[in-house]
C-alpha cells in the first residue's frame, strides 16, 4: 500500500461499515484521510470504536449538497476519492424512497458535478452495488457488460447512478478532462466485524445473541455469495492504485465477489457462526413479511478483476465466518481494546496477500 503513503484521500461515507474499515486500513499506511458523511449511521459504531474522528479531518453534511462537496474537494485537493456514501438498505428504500434516490443517485451527481471543477490529477473509485444488474434469473454470474436494471428503489437508484456516471465520463471526462480518472466497483453481501446495520443477517444475529434471544430465520435456504469486508476494501484500493497507473481503466466497471463454490445458505452461515461462538442460537419461522420485493441471488462474475487487477477473494467461506464471529466475540468480551481486533485482522489479511503473491 505504498501508493497511499502521505497521499490526500477523500472518503465519502467514512463513518459507515465499509467506510470505517477503508479509513482504518489507509491510516495504517500513513495516508492523509478526509471524510465526508451525513451522520454516524449505527450504535454501536465501528467508526467510533476505532476513534477515527481523532485521526482524520472530516465534514458532516448530506452528499447531495453539491455546493458543500465542491467546496471540500476544491479546498482539500485529494489525489484519490472513494465514493461510498449511500443509503444501502433495501428495506429502507421502500419506507423512504426519496431519501434513497437523493443519496444514491443525486449524491453521485453532486460528486460528478464537483469533479468538473477540479484541475489536478484525481483518481476516483465509485462504489455502487451488485444489485445494479437487471435480474434475469440466470444461474451464471453477472458480467460487467450485462444489462443494468432495478425493480426495487434501492437497486433502481444504484443502476441509475451507473447510467449517470457513464454519461459524465463520456460527456465531460473523456477528452476534455483527462486529469479525472473514474472506475466503478460493484460488490454485495459484505460481512465483517463492526457492522450493526439493520435488516442484515449477521448484525441481526449478533443483536439477538447479546440480548440472549434466538435469531428468527425466515429464509434458511436462501443462498448468498458472502465475502469479508477486507476482501472488498482491498479490491477498492487495488483498483485505485491501478487506475492511477493505467488510464485504460478509466470508465471501466469491476465486479468484486467470491467464487461460485464459496456461496453459503443462510442457515449454514449461522451454524458456522455458532461453531465459533456457542452463545448463538436461532429459530426458523414462516416468512410472512412479503411487504417488499428484494432481488434473488445476483452472483457476480469477477474474472475481469482477476485479469486486470490481479484480485480475487483469498478467504474461503469458513475463514470468512470465523473472522467475523471472532471479531464480535472479542468485542463483547473485551470492548476496552476493540481497535486491536480490526488492526490484527488487517495485519492477518496482509500476510495472506504476501503468501498469495509468492
């Protein structure tokens, strides 16, 4: 990660789950991080646990406020930008679709408009979602050139953001603005320590466990390509590094996901969580909540990332679940030193990366 040493890096959504992991990882390598978020989204908060507010410069406002984000970018002059700020919960997109569209689509528009004013070389990774693809119920993994779509407000807002990004790249950042390089990162089903979001399997499992309650499982046979947050965050950083080196990656989208044989059913994830933390328990109940639609499995084909970025998941499903359960188990048994859990896991992952490269 020498490429980030003492570099000014702007992260939108730095207080969120993935944003806080990315921020901590970059700080480990002595990057100069600036954060933009509208709030601290959960309590407990991984961002607060890591005490990131003491280590970075940060601004708090809604990402769709173009004047404010433009002012920050022109003032801070970041060399790298990671755009993660979003309303990321599918269920919430039904209860407040306007907020979802404002954050996910118009927030991206604000960033793109601001970049038109930038003069220095800037490398931008915009994170969208695995749900940008039109769900055609096909079994193969979706490739980057497959048709985009979205049947729920969240998916549609992310798919629309990608169409928006493409239009700006072709219209404003192709010949006219060669100093701006943009790539898109798509990922989903990300798990890891420090996630307390609502309506997600592992956070819901942990919340039930701490309250000495059973996790209610409504879709035990649902299968997802679960991947650890470190895999995805490393992919984002790897993309940013190579985007700087290779102009041809400008305008390209990349999928980040595990191989087909690493998919797990919901019930398998919980069973493996329990094998690492005996306190976890569950109960299978009938699914009566059909008030909103959520896409079925969208498995991503990540061969493009492997070919051009030399990226692929290095943790198998057992290792992923073990790292997640160990993080929470340590946090709730020794919450005075939670920073160490995250840093130790990053160190562990970097050692695995070095072994892979040999």
